[in-house]
C-alpha cells in the first residue's frame, strides 16, 4: 500500500463463501474476505484520500461423522466474530512533511462458518 498518514486508515470488510464439496464426514468451504482500505496519503505535499481493495481467500473444513457424500447443505452463518489485530505498521517519516506514515496494515480476523442440512 502507498504510505498512509498514521491514524487515517479505516477498513470495510465483506465476506462471501460457498460449499465446494461434500464428502463422507466433511464439508469443504472456500471463501473470500474482501477488504476496502481507506486512508489519507501525501501527494505533492497535500493530503489526499486513497482507497485499496484487497481480497484474501480462506478455506475451512467442517468435520462431522454424520455427513454423507451427496448430502445437501447450505451456509447458515458467515460472519467475522473477532478482529484479533488491526493496525498500521512499518512506520517512517514523510520526507516532504516530516509526518509519520505507515507502509503496511496488519490484521487477523476470526471467521465463523456454520452449515445446515437442507431437508428434502
């Protein structure tokens, strides 16, 4: 990410996921955590707004003995239940303004995924 003025970063997150495979004993889920990072940066000595979009793939496996290949499931819950970390990092001083800027945004999220069996 281009250097952000420290303290100016906000993040909007959108989750999406699909069940990609049902096997005996497991359901395999693949998803994307789409993050829109909004921040201010310096351009020719002026503060300007900037925005980046990042897509982070994730996978999970739900393991239960009663799952059978061919069963029909749907995702009933998909949510971020906890932000473990979320902060600007890799700091330096802007040469033009001497303000502190960050070159990285570090975060970890815990995602909850629940499934329900579709009854015919």
